[in-house]
């Protein structure tokens, strides 16, 4: 199963940026024996600037400092690839989607993400929401294809072979042929 979740925080009145509380995808293996390979790469257009940083003032327009950002009107590639496995702890594989896009290698404590400032009462971020929904739908489609492909690989039966200088044969077949044949005289 895959679940994609995002939450836009509450923007304060005035010159504040809109906080993005989270945007994550959580992956779980469909069955214990199935191990799908999830490979996803797609380019997306970002209609709004997105800021990343640990500054407590990041939400304040023009005040907070940030370490990374996605430029308004830019195209960025989301690239994911990993195996989805059932783990003993039943933990999901959780991917922070936007940090993956900006290739943030450091997991900062208190890292915040904010969308760029927009005027309006209330400001309209529907184009960003459509982008996030499109990313979520694309990830779900890719997950379904990965699981379908993994299920098509199938199981095999166990085979044991014995190779000598005289022959090459299947031990199971030899054992079946070597069953004693008893003749009964009547």
C-alpha cells in the first residue's frame, strides 16, 4: 500500500509565508513474499517558490533565512528508486517528497518548509495543491505498476541436481525412477 499525505499549515494574516507541515509518501509491501522495485522519475513544474530552512523566522516574509529553495516557475525532477520490503517492525518506508526533489542530504532538526508569499484574502494556492495532487496520483500509479510487475515474476519449485563425470540428471527424477518395483507371483 502507498499513502501520500500533505498538509498546508495556517498562514497568518499579513506578510507571512504559508507553512507546509508535511508532504510524505509512505510505502508498505503488499504481501510478505512480494518485493516490488519502485522506480519513479518525473519532471514537475512548480508554480510557486518553496523555501527550506531551520530559521525560526522562516515564515516571516523577507526576514527568515533559508538553506534551499525551489524557484517559482521552475521544473524539478522527482527521482525515487528502492525496493519495498515487509519489515519485521512493520515500519513504512517514508519519503519526504520535497526534500527529495531539492536533494537535501541533511535531516535538519526543526526543518521548516514554506510556500512563497501570495496576496489575497485568502491567498489562492490551488495551483500548488493541484501539483501536489498530481505528484500523489503519479506515485500511486507507479506503485501499482511496480506491484503488478513483481507479482508477475512468480515462484519456482525447488530442484536438486547431481553432476558426475558420467551423467547430469535431476535428483528428484532419479529418485522417482529408482522406486523399487515389486513383482508378485500368483
